[in-house]
């Protein structure tokens, strides 16, 4: 009996592991901050003819995006934010268009962003769409104040007849390397990662109304 139970548990864990591995095949725009924040890096395209950003998942598509779902061409020297690798490909996000997809690793030259940016490098008003996060230096810590909206700060009546859903975040925390995390008494938790001139944010889904997320790649504006 116990042997049967053990085999059943092993099969269940194997199924879960297989599902998790399968999920890593995806490289998605909206989920990029949440899924890639622990493996974030920076790279530059080093392909004289440019490369195609591909959001399809089959191996034949990753090999040549022009034959599949194409997110557009990236020119030589374009800067991308990189995530996890899958064989000879890497999940990449192009900040200029807000698109994520697969790129061949051979077409990228990685460079290390600052591992422990000074506090002043974080300071400013960061924006992703209508969402904003303001960071300011307070002693040896960073004070944060953020506002997020869905479907936007000023939706049409057709988009949101009752007006936008919104959420807020705030707190005081000390960065650890290039990351900092905030959590308030209401259960809202937000992680921030500073990578070059970009601020990558993701939250736990408990920072506001329905569908409100701070997830995104922010620019200082």
C-alpha cells in the first residue's frame, strides 16, 4: 500500500515538474516582469542585419522568427532586457516597443548592469503607461510612493463604465544590491529591480482593485 502511495506521489511531483518546465517555454509581454525578474540582464544586439523578435513557442519558430509570429525587427546595437535562456535562445524585452520574445543568444552581447547602484541612481519619478512609482532617498533608505490603474487612468466609458480600478503602494526600504522590496500592512508586496536605466517592477496582485498590477518596465520621466 505504502509503495503504491509513494509511486502515486512521485508521479504527481513529476507531472508538476513537467508542467513547470513546459511553462518556461513561454516568453510573454505582460508576464515578463513577473517571470523574469530573478534572471534580469542587459544585452545589445550584435547582428549587422538585425534580428527578429519572436513570440512563438515552437523550436522551429525560435530558430527563425520570420516564419512564425514576428514581433518586429531589432536593429544592430538595439538594447534589450534579457530573461531566462532556453537552449540557444533567450527571452528578451525591447523597451522601445514594449514587446517580448525570443532572440538567438549568438546575436546578443551581454553586459553587466551595476550590481549595487547608489541610492541616487534610484531616485526620481518612474512611469509605465499611466502607472507611476516615485522613489526618493531618505537617510540610507528609499521611500516609495506608487499609483497603478486598470485599464488606465482615464478609460473610456466603453472600457470601464464605472471608472478605472486603482491601487497604491508606499513604504521605506533599503536596497539589497540592485533590488528592493516593499510590503505594507494591507498585504501589498512590490519588488523592484534597477537594471541600467530601467526599473522592473512586479507585485503580488494584492495592491489594488481587480486587474490592477504594478508589473512593468518603467522609465524615469
